[in-house]
């Protein structure tokens, strides 16, 4: 549907008029070139070129026992995306056709009704809609709901990545400043020290595990005993993301790179926090429209 509520068909050059509620008149395109020639450049929606030629133009050319021939000749200049019939007829018959109406005489109009619109809804059930607006309203509400879920997911993902980089950057800086000593200490001692200093257990791993658990609750598969065993074996804080950092992370260049990554991730997180689900949708639409415009330009070449 266009802004005015009319049905819209991509690349259709004809005209669609509203006759009543969900009822429309679809008209093709026809023009007079001279006193003996007309040009048909668009057919009604759902009318195929070959079918139109066989059912309309050929009978007009050949005539019947009861109806004399109306046209003298016609030529075809179609492409794979456009229609073009050039029809020649006598000046008298062209004038008569214009008096009656070229669209009517050359059967370039058809009716279109949208009274029975049956679609599968988001639950996969057939549902009847009374208007296009009802379809769009249901679609908008559902899509906005998923944009809210998407924002929550992105906040969790970005938040965990930002926390991981912040903890790594803090550890490296405190190590350089001599506030942390890890030499000749057991892993247990290191973990206890990191916990006491307020470092977080791997935020990314914790977030991923929370997502997995939530998914299992939404879609139980009957493997509760396996998941319980797995969670038990991986209990306790996980600081491998800090303790497994290579020594070259202490170099000036790597420290600057790590701090830059941390600040960039924090900035992305803050930008996302300021946006509403509607803003995320608008951002996607802007990208979509930009790509669509490029595609339409490419198609017209």
C-alpha cells in the first residue's frame, strides 16, 4: 500500500483508483500517437502480454462473423520488463474508440478487491484480516517487541565485552604500577587476590552461560541432568581471560591498544543505552532505504 492507502505494485506504470472500501479499478497505459496509431505501454495488473495479445488484439485484427476487424495491424516492442504495443487503425475507428474510451475498447481496465485477506500470523495460524492497516498494526507491534528483545541482547553482549576489556585494562595498568604481583604465586592465590580486588569473573563467559540457561528454560530438551553436571564442573570464578594474557600485553603499544578498545566498547554501550527500540528500528530502516535506492537505480540502468 502507498501512503494514500492504494495497492502498489513495483514498477507498475498504470493507475489505480479506489472505487469503495477495499475495491479498486486498475487501468493500463494507452496514448494516441497520431490519427491512425495508438501505443499501449502498460496492461492491467495480472494480465500477461501473450494472453492479452491472443485474447484482445488478435480478435480485433482478425474480426469475427458478428464483429468486423477494428485494427489494421499491431507491432510488439517489449523488453523483459516493459510492455509496448503499437497499434494502427483507421482514423474513423480510432475516433470512435476515443469516443467510447480507449481503456474500455482495448480492455485495459480490471477490478481488484482486497476483501478477503488471509495470512499466516506469527504463530503460524491462518488469520483473516479486514484491512491492510490491521496487518500492518499487528506486524508493527510484533516487530517492535523483537526490537526490545534485540536491544536487551545487545546491551548484555556489549556490556559483557566492555566489562571484560575494563577488567583487562585495569589489571595491566595495576601490574605496570606495581599494585599487583603475580610472580611465584599459585593459581588459587591469584584467584583469591583478584576476587579481593574486585575483578569480575569472565563477564563474556558469564553472559553467554546466562543466555544458554535462559534458552534451555524456554526450550527444555530433557537434558537437565547433563546441564547440571556441566554447570557444577565449571563452578567458581573464571579469570583465565586475565591470567592467560601474554606478556607483550604489558608493552606500551599493547596497553594503548587495549585502552582504546575499552573506551570504544564503552562508547558503543553508552550510545546503545541512549537509544530506544524505536530508534534501532529507524536506524535499520535508514540503511534499508539507502540500499533500496541503490538497487532501484541499478534496475533502471
